């Protein structure tokens, strides 16, 4: 369970607006983070003295103590979801958000996450705080993925394809399946496949497979008494020597020393 110091939801909800001019003007901002998702209509935001029409499908992010100045006009029917939150993890969550305005489109999955979080916060059943924390982390992950697809111009089909290959890698990590073979499964050249793979996962296909093998080896060392030679074979490593070399490079210790930590 995540602690409140790690991530805390201060408030969240939605607004259906029509027939009244309304908005927020906080010249000193708030002490927490503010996420606003426009799903219908237009929000007029003042960015450094310039009024920007923020249309449906956009996400607004306000950091703590940043000025917040935005309005909804009476003659435009608008709907928006908002979340106010803080916690020790927040700087890390948003360290790669270089802008305050992002277009993510009319996204049913994202809107469902906002809606479910709002309902949890409103009803407040047992463990609602943890549920809201989970929804917020899912929302931020979904936003990052949408931004990545749009800015890299890879599209949803590309993301689904790479996701399928990732699942295949998790099921066949012990086999000697090459990157060209995975590329062939997608009807792509090796270079194009590797490019799309890194855009969607942040690492190369080779490193992704290696990460799976290391993770599985760690699990077997922690939870079984299998020999290191057997573990190297089960995880698709070339040999016990190779497994030891990889462990020292990426884990910082030998497989034997790693196992001792859990005995």
C-alpha cells in the first residue's frame, strides 16, 4: 500500500459547465499539483499574458505555486476532470514533463480512469485512498503513453504491436529468439522494429530481453534452491559464467552473493 507521504489525493472531480462564466485565478498557485483534463468544450488559459484556447482532448498540468489563470465561457458547453495531489514521488513522476499543456485526444480509456477515480473519491468506501492513488498513477502512465505516441507519430497500432511482442518476449525469454525474428513477426525491418521498440519501451529489444532474464534469475535465486548453472539455462543465459558476468555488471554482485541476501 502506498503511503500518504508518497502520494496523496487532496481532491478530484469533474465539472459540467454551461450558462455561466467561471474558472480559477490563483496568482500564487496552490501548494499541490493540479491536473486538468478537458473532455468537452474549451478552456481559456492565460500563459504569461497570452490567452490560449485549450480545446477538448488536452491535459493541463500546474506545478506547486505556479500561477493558475483559466476560464470557461458561459456560451460554450464544457466538461473537465480535475485532480489536486502531492507527495514525495511527484517530482519524479513529472520530471520529463517539459510543457504545461499536452494534447492526448478524446481518449475513452483515460476518461474512464478519471471517472472511476472521481467515483472512488466521492463514495469513499474502505481503502478508497489506495484506490485513488492507483488510479492517479494509471492516469499519469496513460498520459505519458499518449504523449509519446503523438510526438513520435508511431500511432496506437504501433504501440499495440510492440505490446504484443513484449508479451511474446516474456513467454519465450529462455529461447534463443533473435531480434530479426521478432521484427519478422511484425513484418518490419530490423532497424524499423528496433526504432519503434525503443520509442515504446525506452530500451532496445536486446536490453529488454536481458532485463526479463535478469528479473527471472533474481526470482529463482530468491525463491528456489536451483543451482546457478540450472538458473542460467532456465533463463536463456549462455552459461553460468555469462550469468555471473551479467549479475556483476547490472546487479553489482555475484549470483551467489545475491542469493545469500535472502537466506
